[in-house]
């Protein structure tokens, strides 16, 4: 997931890790079955930390056919976690 965010979305490795920590590194995420992450492409999980659902309530999923009509340059982006939050575990 980190590589997807760095290579495809152009964020730093530190920001990628912070986004993943914020979305999936909490007790709440463990309660809804993060252990199932192996059943989807890394893009599916990474894009969920970066993008907000669009006006059609869609997120990119990492499948070129399913994502073919998504304009990634205009898709809404989720703000990164605050820099003073505990999610930032790497230095920039």
C-alpha cells in the first residue's frame, strides 16, 4: 500500500505510512476485520486512504476496467492526518 501511494499518488513515504496508520492502525479497524486485506489488491486499500468517494459515491479500486471512467486528477482527495498526530511514525 505504501508503494502505491508513493508511486501513483506522489506522496512521501512518511505521509503514506501516516495515512495507512490513520485508516487501518486503530482498534476500530481491527474490529471490522483488517485481517481480510489479502483478498483485495493493494491499490484497493491504498486508494481508500487517499481518495474520498466522488459524487457517485465511488472510490477507485485498482482495477483498470472498473476505474476506467475515473479521472484521477479531479477525484476528491482525503486530507492527510495532522502532522502532530501519532500516525506520523516516519520522518520526512
